[in-house]
C-alpha cells in the first residue's frame, strides 16, 4: 500500500501541475488541445484517488470532470465564471491532496473537507444550466453524491458481466509500471478483478521494474465490452482482447440458438429494418403487400423457437403487431391511410431503436468506438479479421473522440469499406465530436470512401434519419 501511495503522490503532483498550466493556457486563449489536456489530468486524478478511497478528492475531481466534459461537448462555454470555478476546484484539489500527502494515508481533518462543499455547489450550479435543475435541486443531488461511494462500499455488488481480458503491452515502454497501474486503476473504477496474472501487487507497484508483454485477468463489471475496451486503451497498450464468459450471456444468446434459428431471426429483423422506405406512399403494389405478408408469417414462426429469452420474445410480438397494423393500413383505401402510415413510421423508428439496443454487438449491428489515443489501426484490423459476416449487416465506427485520421488509418478504412461493400455489409461513421468538421472533410475528400454516410449520433444512423453532417 505504501508503494501505491508513493506512486499516487508522485503522479498526482505532476498531474496537478499540468492541470494548472492547461488552465492558465485556457484563460489566455481557448484551445481544444488545452481543454483535452486538462480533462485527461482530472480524469486520471479522479480514478487514482477513488482507487485509494480518497473520496473527497475523487468526488471533487469527478464533478470538475463533468464540467470539462460539458465544455468539450459544446454544451457550455468556458466563460469567466466557468473558468473561475475550474480554478477554484483545482486549488481545492491541491489543498486536499497536500493534506493527504502530509497524513500519508491516514484520516484527514473533516473541517478541511467541508470547505470543498462551496466549490461543489458552484459546479452543481453550472451543471444545472445543462440539466435544468434549480440550485436547490443541484444542492440535494450533490449531498446524495458525496455519500454515494461510502454507501456503495458497504453493499456487496453483483455484476452482470464476466470477461476474460488479455492486454498486450509495449516491452520498450520505460514507464510500463505507470501504464500497468493505470490499467488496474481504470478497471477498479468500473468493476472488480477476480483473477490477475501477474498479481495485482506486481501490477500496482512502481518498483516492479520487470517488463512484461501481456496481462491477463478475469473481470466482473456492469459495462459492455466496448466501454471496457475504451477504459483501458492507453497509449502504450498494443492490443486488447476481451471475451465475454458470463454464463447467462453464453447460455441465453449464443449457445441456445441453432445456426438455422439465428439465420431466421436475422432474416426477419433485416427485412423489418428495410421497411423504413415507403411509409409516405398511400398505395403499395401487390408485390410489396405480399412481401409484408410473408414477413409476418416468418415473424410468427420465430415465436416457436423455445430458447428465446423474454426480451426477444416481447420484441418479436411487438413487430408482429406492427406488421398487422401496416397490412391493415395499406389494404384499406381510406382518407386516414396517410395519417396512419405517418404514425406507423414513428412506431417503426421506436421498434428499430429497440432492436438496436437489444442486439447491438450481438446480431445485425456491430459498433466500435475509437479513442483519440491508442492504436486505431489495430482495432480496425481486428474488426476486419474477427467480424462474423454472417450475422452482422451494419457496422458503425465511432470516431467522435478522434482528433485526426492518419494515412495508415485511412488506408485501413478504405480496405474495410471495400470488403464490407462486396459482402453486402453497410459501413457508416459516427462523427459527433469536437473535430467532426475536420474529420468529415477528410473522409469526403477521398473519392473511394466519400459515399460512407457520417452521422452525429448512433441512433440517428440506426433509424435512418438523415441527420448527416453538412
């Protein structure tokens, strides 16, 4: 523990110094680079202080991180009031950090902790601009948040996901001990490591100078694979492999459905998604009506599959009801047909969102998110090599956190687009970050991939609404 404390004090001191430099830079002139640098510093402090159970530092850092994230997303401006609040928060974190360092892990004076409440209230008031809370509501939420970690620590957690994680490390990284500490710190923030090889003691000790090429663990968490991947995708991490070994996941989705049953499910869902075109037409041709009748019959047969879980069964029943309404609307010639079709169009969007939420990264829809740091080519290569092309028909690559696409990354994107198009798989881009206009222009300037549609948000792409970047 002492060694871990030493690492925390040494790294946090440097991070706080960097944070102050970034803040001074932002005060002089706004810069996305300075803002992102400040965000990364506070994010790291939040994670490491939470790991050591320094709740007063992690709570304050978490709140400041939220404010900075609002600024990154363009929800608030870094005006004089917000900057003053950021300076006050960093100053208070420095004070609390110094108290922790002086006490060397022992309990600190609660009076000093109470002084940070004024800063927390200031940040809550800024947050209320986004969330629409009154100051009284913000105050109430803050009081609840202060004791959140304390309450959670007294309640044993049950996690819904179990993963086997293998991280390939850079053996030429002279600061590998820091990278190892960051991995364990990030994972501890979102779950619990049940098995670790090498040991957790080795992974979190700065004196462990031995370099390793890989780290393996069994990890319990609530987050999905993509969020876990992004949490540990640091600069000196070469490759990450995550396998879901949750009993419930394996039995409910993959193991209990035969290949033929998966094929039938995929066919019905794909045909349903394609219905989004034609809702503005009052008259349907005989062939189109026949297609909907056949789809309804196939959908009905899906309910005969014994191993479908309740969530999927409910969704199939809702699709069946929708198809009945659609057939009724296009068969009966009345003045109300257009109005009914408009309602059905909105219902189709809702059901499409449900399908996406239910089957994302399991069937039909594959989604990956690229980080600003980390090896993006590796992730794209892994997508190309490992994608099950028989069950995934739509692939979304989220570049919202990316600053720039390098030449090798663009080449890999071109290869993916070409191979997917040949196999009837639709590739699209989620580009909703701070650098979206720059990235949009880069992709549009390359004739080979200029036809890849770019959307600002996930669900906008899934539902087919043309909220395409301009």
